[in-house]
RNA sequence: GGGGGUAUAGCUCAGCUGGAUAGAGCACCGGCCUUCUAAGCCGACGGUCGCAGGUUCGAAUCCUGCUACUCCCGCCA
């Protein structure tokens, strides 16, 4: 609809140029906005304001000329010049109603587009090391990352979701030592307890399972406990598998799936890390100092150079990060989005710098990052500290068990990633019925209920027939709903390109609000069939868009509540 | 000291990439169930968009400088 309007304005401008009212060399950027206030019509353009200077005419006069030169079109009932020189367009009811037709024809596909054109995109998220259960911060990453995947798939991208983790580093060693200590009957406060060992209860359970020789089946690995407390390597293998399986269960309970689990250790085994070092040396971006090998990341915008190889010969985490992202590039992802906690923001410049230093023609801003700010958890008015070592923290599973999957997902995805999030458990629990997610789901269930009621009354309804009667709609709540529905494809498109899934949540809240208002103002199941059919068509369209939107957030759309 | 993020109603947050009179939800106050789901609706209250400049027809939005809070700044990941 915007397109059509924009073309009409363009034609008008062309004829004004031809008539000499406008100079030849103008470069109009025709912009059409939805109006916020319905007294301003349906759409508005600021074109006269932006061209006024070049045209050497007052904006309102220019707007008048543009309106007069506008070709006749069915979709416009009238235009109005307002304020400093806006042109307001009042669209015909028919053009407003067209959206219902479109939704009922496209169904699940309404809102989708093909801007991705089948190109490959990867979203890496969560990427928690297997040293403990997932906590709320990981939950935010999971909710945002998974929703991003859904948005990208809906906009025509070939999406791959990936979980990256280190299965062999110092922290894993620490984990193995902690389990070993438990196997030997040690307590965290004993003198012999490993320094910085993990203290959580799950370490005890892990040790018991290992000694019982349990078999562990995680998504990406299968291990049977050896039972021998002296075999640290076996303990390590077992512990990693055990915690990976725990995380699998967390993710499954959250409705999040990964296509690929990528191991940091594989980068060493394949020689990718070595090759990356060599390539960086060959390209002349490194130097040695104090026995360590440095990469001159300052050449690429970093504020100081970074060590790649320590003086003891080991690599810093930075190097496998670069090797990993080179690997992603080689896998053909034109777009990569890394969803991480904002505490990792300093790696952004570093990884990009490392990739530039490889001189493989990787674009400068590649990859993309979505960094979410901290999640703090409040319980009984106090902040719950997230300390893995102390073992007392709120896990994602706790949250799902207490608050429910849908509410947890909604809470964690409904805010802009850049804003800090306070997850108040008591609030989420005590007011679980006032939760915004239920408000949206309730609207969906209400429509489903209407359809059931319709049958009980012995009436029937079909979309095709109902479309004949759309002319019955036109009252102000209905117009507001139609306008809101019409926006959905734009919301999806913007959310996907800007990596902002929270805007979908905001939209759904507004749509549900419009629906509840309308529902309360009118009876849907009226005697007159044309009006009834028309209202049910609108209801069904709302239901469909709510379902489509909730699916993008990974939240269910219940038929009854 | 350097960098990331944030600052909008009592509280939690939106604000469609610069538009017209800044919006929701909680909380508080007053109404609406013999009628399709009251997990709902209607109304009232509530604002110096952190502060100060700048850019222009027009700024919560862009630029500069401050202030506050928060996170990072290791040859840890």
C-alpha cells in the first residue's frame, strides 16, 4: 500500500517538474508514514517539507500543488494538507479491509518475506561451557537467539543455529578435579578441596552417577562412567557429557534447538589453530615480545595489541576464536550473528581485527553481534547472586518450573537486548495471571472459543464466504484493528533486519489490546449473518496474526485457557 | 584513565530509524459479568524524555560536552 502511494506521489512530482513548478535537479526521497493520530488520516507524507527549500516555495503551497497533480486512484478517498505541510491520505475502507483477505489467504505465511533469498546465515548463541547448568543469562541468550533464528527463517534466510563450547580448557580441568574430589568424599571447605573448585550440589550428583557407572546420552556425545576416581580423563569425559545432557534438558524444556554443536577442541585437532597462527605471521601482523607472540590488532581499530601465544607456548582464547570465525566464513555464511552477554563486548573488535589480519577479503563489519545486557534475578526483594562457584544461583530450569516456559520466554525476549533486565521471580509468580504473555494468549484463545461457540449455535462460517461481507466493517475499533494487522509484515521485516525480536513482543501486546477492546465493544455472534461473518473474518485474521507472531517468539498459542 | 551499555510517569518498560498533542503494563482511585472466556473492558490520576549546548521547517530520537548507574579493560574464557 505504501508502495502504491509512493508511486502516485512520484508521478505527481514528475508532472510538476514537467510543468516547471519544480526544478529539474530535485532528488525526492518519498517517505510515507503511518499516522499515529487517526484524525491525520491513514498515511502521511512529509515530501512537501523536504522539498520546500529546493522548490523555493512555502511547504503548504507545495503540498497543495502535489495534491492537485496527484493521479486519480481508488485507494485514496481524499487528501488533506495539515500542520507545517504534511500531506495526509485518507484511504478507502476497501483498501483497509484488503488485509483480511490477504491474511486469510496466506495464513501461516502472512508476515513472511523473502529478503534473505535463501542465503546462508548462522546464529550462534548460548555457547555455555559445560561446567554447570544454564542460568538466567543463558536463558536470555537462548530466548533472543532462538527468536532471531525464527525471524530469519521467516524472512527467507537459510538459517543454521550453533552452540560453541570448550570441552578441554582449564575450566573443564577444574570441573574434573572438583568431581574427583567429591568421588573421594571431600567437601568444598576441606583443605584438600581444589582451589577454585566448583561447589554446587550438581557436582555431588555428578560424582555419584560417575561412580555408579551411569550411561549419559547428550545431544552430541555418549559416555558411560568408568567409576574409577583416579582416572581423571574418564571423569572429565563423563562430566562434560553429564553437564551437556543437563543443558540439553534445559534447552528442550525451553523449546530451543541447535543444528550444530561445535567443539573448541576440534579447532586444535584439525590444525585450524596452527594454520591461523601461521597465516597471521605470514601476513606480517605479528611480533614477539617478552617471549609471547602478539597480534597487532591496533592496526584494525583495537585500543591495544593482543597476545595470541603465551610465553609458555599455550594459546590464549583469542586465537581459537579467530580460527573459529574463519571456519564460519569458510562454511559460506554471508551473515553471522553472535548472540552473547555484553560482558564479552571487548571480543567484538578483537575477533573482527583478527579476521581482517587474515586478509581473506572478509567484510570489515563481519560478523554481527547482538549483545544482551545483564539479567539480575530478584527473589523476596533481594538480588540473587549468580555465583557458579558458590553453587547458589537461579537456573533456567528453576525458572521454567516456577514460572512456565511461555512466560519465561516472553519475559526474556520482550525487552531490548541493550537494556538491563530484572527478572523478579515473585512478581512473575504472584501475578502470573497478569503476565503480558497471558494477555496475548488469551486473545488467541478467545477467538478459538468464538469459533467453538459458533458451532454450538448451529451456525457455520467459512473464510471464502465471509470475505463477501467485509463491507460490514468500518466502525472505529475495527479500523484500528485493520491498521494494526496491516503493520505486521513490516514489524517482522524490521525485527529480522535489525535483530530486534522484542519489537514483535511489543506489537503482539498492542494487537491483543486492540482486539480485547473491540471484542468488549461488540457482540460477535449476532443474528445477522453478513455482519457476523465479517466480524468472524476479522477475528480469525487477528487469531492468525497472533499465532504467527507468538511462533516467532517460541511461545505457544493455546486454543483454550 | 580507556571503552561498551543505559538514563522517558511512583515502579517495569515501549516509542515504527527526525514528524503533528510522548505511549503501554503494574500500583493507586472510580465504574462494567442474568448476554459470545472478567486471564477482559471503560474512565481518572500521573512527564522539565538525566543536565547544558548544537544541527533544522521540526529532536525523546542525530552531534558535542557534562552527570549518574552498570559491564569490560589478564600471557583467564
